[in-house]
């Protein structure tokens, strides 16, 4: 099956189940115009994040990796009344675009963007959090996951994006820093008794990849 079919099916599912959203489209256009890399989550993945936030009645969400704020908007829309989302972004240029997109979506009052390397800003995050979405530099995935777990409580959910790497994750001899980061993450999760996790492979407009979902047990 070709990637063209994946893309066509993904577009069909988005148009049918997600449906157009002017503010999200504006966020994508603004990100593209600013020269940000087109690595935001797909519309179907974005809606999944929104659903997860609603399912856990999230009042505190942590996002690691803001980019232009597309996934941030999805997550913030899923917050319970009075909830707050803190999103961490290493690049000020990206954060500036995200601020405008989030304000345009009328979500600025419930979203805080903190700029700097996540491993430097994470110590300042207050828990507990109900949902974490990790979508930043993959080589630091294990450290990001450990921080998210530290800030969580039983019942919290942690989502990590881009864990299949076009299938390269199975290469035990890889020297790719992103692949190594994902493999270290998997090894960490496999040994971590406080969580139960699974990973889902995905195909579509973002190519061949996948994500991990972990439920915090204790």
C-alpha cells in the first residue's frame, strides 16, 4: 500500500471525523509563513489529544515542545473549567508564533509558554499534572518522561510522540540520536512499575510513525 493511499485515507478521516476548524487552519498557515518546520501533529492526532484531555478531566496539562501551538490549542480546548496548560519551547521564534496562534484561538488566559531548554525549565513546573504530551527532541525522551512521571499522580496519562521513526526504532545498531532516545525510553518504560504503557504505529499525512501512551498507576 502506497503512502498516497495513507494520505488520502488520513484526509478522508480528518474531513469526516475532525472537520474543518478555522482557528486551527490559521495556526498552520501562520506557522508555515514563519518558516517553522511542518512537524505539528496531524488533525486526527490533535483530536485524540483533545479527547484524552477530556477523558481524564484534565485541569493541569504539561506539553513539552510547543512549536507553533497547533497541538497546544487542541490540548487547551480539552481542559476542564478553570484548567491550565504549561507548554515548554526551546526556540523563541517558535514561541512567538505560538503566542499569536493561541491568542487568536482565544486560549491565552489558560496557556503559559515557557521558553528555554526543557530540561532547564522542567524543575520549575508545579505538579500534579493530569496529562503530559511529549513532542520535543527525541534524544531527551527518557529524561522528559521521568519528569512527567515525577509530576504526575495515579490516573495521569503521558503521551510521547514520534516513537516509531519510520520503523528505524527496531535497529539496535542505530547511531541516530533520535532513535537511541526512543529506544532508551522504551527500555525505561519497560522497567517502570509505576506505569502501564502501549505504543501505536500510525500512517498518514505524517508518514510512518507512532506514539506511546502510558497510564500512571501509582
